[in-house]
């Protein structure tokens, strides 16, 4: 599995290099506005996203680990019960633990309602559901979790773009056996986009445990490229390291890893 993962990373790097090399032929179709629409998580568009997170250093454990994420995004202009634009995110994982155990991770379903759209950006709210579909205790949680989510996007910043996503997860099954788990994931996203489709910025996921007050604050740096053909595409690479982790916090033990991703983007007609 480790060799297969390395091949995935090499493929992503080669794809990113090809995209940058092809920049001159696609520059007329690429702009700051297009790039910002593609990287904005609340844009109403069909998307298929593939992301490989290779983990080279895990706290207290030896061995290579990885998380391969497949995420589909389904936009709806009007909901069945709430008559506002909304986005459905369907997320699955294939994970490898540092021990070498490989299998399915947990499945997550997310729904965001775009409640307000202004000149400065937009505001949305929704919910998350995580199902324990993992094939091994090393690859996910044994509990079902649900919780509310919020997002605020600032788009009227010129070449800059900033959006915040807050997701909450509260365990609703087997609490007597595994304990009552409650935590938040806060994702600050800040990007600068050039007119040629290249962009750079941060997109870490900070975690806070409501029960213990412990937290994990990783930092990352993403460099990506957006281009347009029959569809719109986004490729990126993103090293990440753990800047701070509370003693005893075990939900995120990654000390260093590298993400590589590729996304297909199809706007709604």
C-alpha cells in the first residue's frame, strides 16, 4: 500500500507540473475570478475531489500512514423543505494506519444551506453526520456522530479570499462504552490568487475538544493551480506540520504529512 501511495503522490506532482507547463495555452480562460470560484467551498458547482494525505511522522508511532479521501459535492438551487441554495458533501476514506493496517475509514455526510449572500461574501449553516464505516478500530471511530456547522465566506477582497468553516461532532452511540465525545473542527482558509490561475494559502483543520479543553493546531501551506478546458480543474500540493498539540490529545497525532489533490469542477447550468 505504501508503494501505491507513493505512486499516487508522484502522479499528482506530475499532473500539477503539466498543468503549470500548459499555462500559456489556457491563460485566456483563466482569471482571478474563475480561480476563486473554483477554490471557494460554497460555490454552487458539481465537484469530484480526490486527495491523498501521506503521513510521514505520527506521534508515538513508527511507520508510514495515509488517508485517501474521495469527496463528491452536489449542489441544489432549492431544497425540498428549506427553499434556499444548498450543498451536499459525500465523503469517504481509504486509510492506512502506522501499523500498516489498510481499509475503509469513516463515512461523512454534510449539508450546507447558503442562507445569506451579500456583496462582501456569504453565510451558510448546516449539519454533519459521521458513520463508523471503518474496517478496523485503527482507521476510524466506533461511534456515530452528528453536529451543526457554519461557514462564512469573504470574497470582495481583490486577489485575496478568506472563508471560515466550523464543524461540530457529538457522539450519539455507544457513549457508555467509549465515552461522550464532543469536539469542534475550525478551518481558516486564506488564499491569494494570481491571474494565471496559480494560488497559494492555508487551509488547516484546528480541533478543540469540548470535554477536556485539549486542542490540536496544525499549520499548512498550499500551492495550487486552476485551469479550464471542457471542465474546470484544480490541482494542489500542501505540506502540513503540527504546530501545537495539548498533552494527551489523541484525535490528531500527525506531526508531518503532505497532501496532494485533484478536483473536477462543473458549474450548474
